[in-house]
C-alpha cells in the first residue's frame, strides 16, 4: 500500500477508506450488506475502496454479517473473500466465519497503516 485516504462523515455516520494510487480507478463495486460496499480491481484481486454506513453502530456489534455476499455465485464470493483477507482491507475487516460471511469490524490502526504505506 503506497497511499490511503480516510474520510468520516459524522452527520451521516459514514466511514470510507480509499487505498487507490493516484489516478487509479476501481473497476467494480460490490454491495456486501446494507452497510458495507467495496470497490475492487477488475479481477477482484484487491479491494481499492470500502464504505461503511452506520459505522459507529457496526463497531458496537460483535460481528458484521455480509448477507449479500452469500447470494453471489461461489467462485465470485470466494474471490471477494480472498480480496477482503489481504492488503490494507485487513485493517478494517477480519473473518470470523467464512461460511456464514461473518466479519469483525476493527477500528483502524492508523500507526500501523502509516508504517505500511
């Protein structure tokens, strides 16, 4: 990861993390639940951007179920899950139960992210 941008809208309780390099555009967006959207490269190898709606409420939950992810065809779901498990996105989501699409939402470790950049 060479750069990142974090944005939080307190009024809307929306948190966004953008890991794109300058000029790079995410190819595909995936709505994983009512509250979580990601954008990836065309091959679904890397998550370039993630958006959380109702972020503070999600932080208070023991796990976040990405219920829309369950509806994707198995090969696509597996690619998305692999992309979530690598790169900077791991600073925000950790898998709890892959089969149930349950993830733990983490508060970002800014020091760790700065060191990795």
